[in-house]
C-alpha cells in the first residue's frame, strides 16, 4: 500500500489553517499531534448520542458508555499485543510512570538501584527521584554517546545484583534515537530487574509488541498518537499489576469499604479511582482504529524521507548543529543555530507559518550532556509533506540570514 500524505492530511481539519497569513507547517507533533476527523467525530458523537458515567449505572446510556470505554481498553490492548486486563487508563504518560514508581516503593530497600538514561524525559526522571527519596534507592545513569545512541556497554556494566528497576525511553523526544527495547529488556531481566519503557514517542512511529519486547511496564500517551489529551496508557504484565498497590483512592477502585477496612478491586480498575477520562478513552480508541487502518511501515518510510530531505538540503549549513544522528533514528531534528537563541529561531519560523518547539524539551540532563541550554526541534508526522519539508528549510535559511 503506497502512503499518500496529501490524502491523509485532508482528514486533519486544523491543517487547513493559516498562521500569520501563511499556510501552517506543523512540525511540533512530538509535543502533541493534531487529530483526524475520526477522533473528533467519535468524541462528539459520544457526547451528542451516548454519554453517561461508566460502570455504575443500570440504564441504557450508562451501559453503552461503559461498553465504549471498555472497547477502548480492548483496542489499546490489541494495539500493543497485551491482554485487556493489562491496560490501565491514566491521564497521560506522566501519570503512568508516577503510578508505577510510587507502586514499587514497597519493593525497594535502601541501596537498591534504579537505572535510567541521560536521554530521559523528565516524566521518566522525576518520579524515580521521588522513589529514591522515599526508599533510599540509588539512581544510575546510562550515558548517551556522541551520535545520540545509548552506550550499551556502559548499560551492561551498570546492571548488577542491586538493580531492581530499569526505566528507559523507547524513543527519545529530542534525539529521535530508537533504543533496542528487546535487548535492553533481556539484559535487565538477566540482572533480575523489572523494566519499564517510556513509549510516548516510539508508539507513534513504529508498531510495538510488548510481549515480544518482554516489557514489564510500557507507557504511552493519547495526545501524541493522534488522540486527545487527558488519556494515557499503562501496560503492566498481569502478575505485576496484581502485586502493585493502588495509586489513588476513591470510587470504583475498591472491592468493599467499611468504616474500618477497605478491599481493593482487581487490576486494572484498582488503578482507576474516580470517574475516568471516558471521552478521552473513546477518542484514543478512535485514534488507534484510525492509525491501525494505515500502513505503518509506509508511514515510517515517509517520515524518514522527509527527515532525509531536510538533512540533505541543510548538509552545507555550517551555522547549524544537529543533536542526535543515531542510525535508524526517527524523524526528529533537534538543532541549534549559531548566533541565535532557539527561542528566537522558533519565533521567527512562526512568522513563516512554521511551528517548531524550542527549549529544553523536558530533558535537561540531555541538554547538559550536549553542552547546550536549549535547542529547537522540528518533528515530522504522517501528515507532513515534502513541500512542507522544503518550506521549513526555506524559512530556516531566511531565519539564519536574519541573525547573520
Ligand atoms: N515521555 C516522553 C518521551 C515524552 O515525549 C512525553 C511528552 N512530552 C512524556 C513522556 C510525557 O507524556 P504526557 O504528556 O502524556 O504526560
């Protein structure tokens, strides 16, 4: 199946708009992706036609909404090769990591080790700092090599008898590096550690099978996957979720409640206290249906072509420093421009209708590793076109001329 970006693009209403009188060139999908009409309509349809609270009603709308919510769980499970009961809905990727980190507190002793990498997003750093401070655990950091790949030899060396948890990104939101999750998991397991992958970026750009990887936990968010904000997914192996204590207390996560005692519901409901993000789950289910109907290999090739086109056209630009060139990387271009702050670059690009992100990308240790305080980032998605790649290069060249 050939991939036709123009045809797919027409399904995203927002991409028709203009910014400062120029056609929008949206290159900020790694921060949050735009939504196809199928997602917008699924959420609107639910609100207009079939909406009530889930799980506790006996009336038709409550039952229909519960069915739709649980169907979304089945879709998320099938999407990553998991069982239905292994999918916990959270409010985002960040909450999913926090849920696991806080739940593991009872398993950790002072001196136990948690292995992270220098390329992690703060969402996969700060919750582990909390856990370290609670348990007296020690954080160990896998270094990043100059090309933006993980130092696998150093990783192997960090694993040892005290390693309890390994938490690594499957794909870096800054470098675009795609880490060899299956190998990383095997090595973690050989050391007797649990392994969590932050899949917030990877899941968007490649098919993921959590059983094949043998991940213990896998985390992703809806809003980067062409779905809505306010919804994330935590996959956990059934036996591990069964051992994990609840994260928050409230309705729907209990077995029984008396004045003296509480018993808890089984996973996944044990981790979904209160009214869950119902419409957001329905929207995520629609996004997964929509994306699953596309040729995902062709999409990855398309995104790679766009990245290559930009790289080739900018090959002679000695004013540009690209951060992260690992083999097989995803279509994320992080860069600094000589003589201009990344924020200023992003602001000038915006005048040309080009949306990129600038700052630390919630990855301050990585910025420090590469000796910069910030970078600009252009991230490519399935709806970007070659004309947009060219528009970006042209706007960037004019931006450089402005600062030169
Ligand atoms: N990890 C990575 C690699 C990310 O890119 C992001 C989003 N910027 C997150 C975690 C946090 O996800 P969320 O926005 O769903 O909380």
